[in-house]
C-alpha cells in the first residue's frame, strides 16, 4: 500500500513531507527522531483513517449540514451548538471493524516493543493544520493520558478525532480563514513517560525575543500543571553560545501531578516538606511516595539539576538547528530510565509570537509609506463616548486576549461576552466587528467609561496588531495615529475627584425625578461614587460571578464550597453599598444565559440544555425556581442577607430579571422568604420589565413587588421581534427604543404601576443615548432614571431642564384658564 493510503505509521517512519497524512505534531516528532532527538516510541493513526471514518459513516455530510445551518453570525453560542452536535455524533458512531483492527494491532506491537502487554499510552491529537509556522493551534484539540487497553485506545482515538470540532477549534479556524473541510485529524499514540519532572522550553526568550537565549521552565511530576498555571515553575535562562546558566529562579512548588499505579490514574499530591507529610503521602499513595523520596522531591528543591538543564538546552539547540527556526518544546524526565536517556522530548512546534513579529517588522513599509495620521481607518456604531489612543491588539478569542493585552491597548475583536471583561478593563478603547449599541461590548464599555466603536464589520481585518490608533466613541470612528479631537476634553471624563465633585455639586440641579446610575464591576464604584446620583438603579452581579468567583455555583455546591460563593458575592455587593451608603443599591440577581453559565468553570456538567436562542430561553426567574438551579439561587439570596444583616448595609435592595409570569415570581419570592428575606420598609423588591407580559399584567405584579425597572433593550427586542445583537438590523433602523410600540408599552406600565402605588424606573441603555426618550419618560411621570456613569451629569441637567419646562407650561396653562374666568 502506498504511504498516502496507510492507516498506521510509526513515528520513526515519518518526516515533514508526510504532514498532510500525520499532522503537525506527528511530523514534528518524526523529524526529531531523524535528528537523533530522544522521543517516546509510538505510532500514528493517520488522517487517511480519519477520512475513511467520516466519509464511510456519513459524518462528513452531517458536519457540512450542521456548520451551514448553525454557524450563521459567528456568535460563540453558535460554535458551541455546532460543536456539541458534531462531537456527540462521533461518540455515537461505531468504529468500522477494519479500522479498529488496525489500531489494536499497532497497540499490541507497541506493547511488544516496550516489553509491556498493555502499555499506558498518551493519545494525542495531530491535526493537519496545527503546529504550523503560521499558526500553532496550541490547545485547540485534545490529549488523553494514561490510556490502557485495546478498547480504551480505540475509543480515545475516536474522541481525539471529535476534538477537531470543539467550539474553540471551529472559531480559531474561522479566524484564520481555514476551510473546515481541509482540516483532518491524525492521532499520535505514544508510550507514557513516568515523569519525575516536566516542562517547556523556548529557543528564543518568550518575553524579550532575545535569540541568543534558551528559557526552560520546569515543575515536579506531569506537565499539565505548568500548562494550566496551577504551579509556578522553576525558570532557567541558558546562553546558547556556551550553555552557561545565566539565571536560575527556583519557585515553591507545593503540589504536583503524578501517576499512581495502584489507582491507575493521575493524582494530585501535596509535595511533602516534612517527614510527617511524607508518611501521610505514603499512606495515601505508597508508589508515588517512593518516587518522591527516592528523587528528593521537595517544594523548594530545584526540579532540574544543573546537568539536566544543560542537556535540555543542548537538545533545544539541536531541535532549532534541525527545523531552522525558533521552537517551542515540551519535555519530560522519566524516573524509570537512567541519564541521559531519561530526558525525552514530547513535542516541538514552531514559536509563533516573535517569529510573526519579526516577519511583520521585515515586511513593514518605509516610514513615508505609513498610513497618514488622522486618516479614518474604520467606521462603526458610536457605542460608548470618549476618545482614547493606543496600540491595536487584535484578539479573536479570550485566550488570545490573555496573551496579548496590556494596559492601555485598544482591544479589537469580533464581539465580546462576560468572559472578556478582565481584558476590556485593561483596554483604553474597544472596537468590534459586530453588534449594535445594546451589544455586550457597548454596554460594558459605557459602564467602564471606555470609548467603544462597535459593528464596524471588518476592523479585525483592516486594523493591524501594534498599529497606533485613536478611537472616537462619540462619532464611531477609528483614526490612524494619536489624534486630538473635540471630544478629548477633561470635562468629558466622568471620574471627577472628590474635591472637584464637591465644588461642582452645587452646579448640579435638584430634580424631582431621581437620577440613578448603572454599575457593572464593583471596582468601578471608586471612580464614580462622587457623581451626582441618588443610588445605583442597576447593579449586575454577573461581573462578580465571572471575574471574582469564576465557578458555576452548582459546581461549588457539589464541591462543598457554597460559602465561598456567598462570601465573594457579598464582598462585591458590599463594596458598592458601603461606598455610597445610605443611597440605595438595587442588586439584580444573576441573569446569565445558558451558554454563558456553561463557560464558567465546572459549568459544562450543569448546563446541558441545548437552546437555539438562549436570549429567550432558560434565564432569569425561570432558573431560580427550577430544581437544577434553585440551590444556587439560594446562595445569591444568602449573600444579600449577609450584606444586609451581618454587615448592616440596609441600603441593598434586590431586583428579579426576566420575569414572565406571576406564578413564577410568587415561587421565587417564597424561596427568598424561606431564606429570611422578605419585603419590608427598608428592603424593597423590584422586577425588571423586559417581557411584554409584565406590561400587560403590571397591576397584578405591582401587588407583589415595590417597583419596576424597565430593561429597554430586551423590551424593545421582544416588542418588535428584533435581535438586539444584530448589527445588521440595527443599521436598518429596526432596533430603536424610541419606536412608538415600545413607548406605548412604557406608558401603559407607568399608568398601571402607579395605580397600585408601585414605583417605576428604567435601567436600559435608551436614556443614556437618546435625549428625546428622557423627555418622554419625565413627561409620563417615571419615578427614576438609571443611566451609565458617563451620562449621569448630562441626564441630570436634561431632566432638570425638562421639569422646569413642564412647570412653566403648567403655569401658562393655569394663567390661561384664570384669564378666561
């Protein structure tokens, strides 16, 4: 059989010429073997085997159909849905007998080679478009460790094939314009290394780009903890010229991951420091304790000897010379082998960051060919006012943002979700391809006081990394260079100092209509607490959950860590409530969508519902009353109770989001009362008005709560049947909170609520953007208006002006009536 049709190839048969058949990872391993580099023995299930599997079982056609039907606008939830459908299809589909036989025969032969009947192996993806010079695809597919037995190997090969279709891999290929049909998957099956130490090394300094240095990072045990950032590694910087160790930084490595043969699984251990701790380890994992004791494994001990550092550096140079470019290398030291055979290289891929920078620098046009300063580069929707300059960082995934973003950069991406908030906070400005004024990026940017331009269509293609630009969020324009515009004035900044605010407070007029402020992240309160507002009309707790907590609440409950969730949530709420006491803080209970909950750590186990449109799916109160989430809702209630009762911050009120029916709200209120929180003189309960049913039944809901807050974004979406995230429809003029149908809904709500003595507020984006909407609300008698921080001063002055006009109109009308008497 010709090589191109072979189902199995051994690593020592492979070269880079076979990359389409064996993938980037396997090609790299084969090349290392040819260069005399020590690599664990193994074989490859080729992309030809994958190709036959997907075409003979009909999966190929299924994939094409799912991608065409599901990924329409490129939103994260679309990728997640497509991935879930495709991967489950792989799992359900049996392996054709002849493919299974080929894999089993190779596994048996590997056992003969290493002298073990059923060897433990690593099953590692080797996609045909990964580990390439132009794109590493690092972490896009899966690796399975300690796989043992014929059936398990066959199943893990199939699962590795399926990992070609993870949501992140789909998104990454789209970001690089790689056709999904060209992406094939080979799978490497290698003998497991019994790692005493493991790590990574770079043949170019990964931080400074110095080409004459090798950087080695190492930890005890298996390498997952260095990749996952769970352990701070030892770091060694070595000179390429003479292998001298220029820098040796030994970190404290308190935990490690080792294979326990008694349990046949990897176990996390606390690295023992005392004889007592070693004895404790010996009781739990005797085989691991033997390795730890024999090799002197201690938290503060170096995980590499000087000799091992230099041998690794020598191998790194050999790898770089063979591939003729800087390399990123994974390695391990096997405690069952003798030096120097105990040092094994597991993977080598081209270093992409500095190599790409070098190529860009070499390709950079002469200075006189640069884009003229002030030239308009892209236009979009003006989403958050203000002007800021900075260097462009294009990030198409959160992982990419984590690697590239520095304080003051201009974040350029397709669209954001709650996972992006930490990197949005670092940005001086935000530019997106998609979305309108109510998109996540727009809302968060306004709350953070960061200029933003959304819905540009092609900013991620037109702008380049490192380009200096100026973002004018008031006009929806991005200019080349650092340009001063009319908007770049000191008074445009809402974060006034306390002394200045005190002086200016006399200038801010008193209004009958209360002016509240929307707030996202608790840390932002220090910037805005001196602004002239009567309270926080909307405090979202999603930011606390995603940024401060990070875990799905049900996962924490399962781990026995529910108190952690309560304490962190209470801490975030208390930070705001104490900063503005005694002004009220209306805290909205969590309103993540299913796909957003799924992205929290541990969330995949609890968010199994496949929703076509999470925006109108299982969210808000419908979650709180369902057995699958009710325990988590009780944690939220307990956090509010802790803030109010233990910390004495009685200015904290609550608000229920996305209310649909009276019966569901009644059940949610009952749960809250069971936890010791009920409506009272100093504890108000509000609901969001986002669903038209709350408008039609406002008089009924008003008997159950103290107030309403209009979520004008969702209300507009559901009244008009328009996707609020659709930049396309927004540009056509469909999404408009000033639409007569939306205004009529608000008018009905105010009438019905006031008839029952309930208050009405608004916390949607409309009043922050449209002056005419503010006038409509004031004239209809709304009790309060909650706006973004940047709009507090402007809206307060506008409301005062409107109220004065109304008073004059009424005086004129009264005068006219008196004159007719």
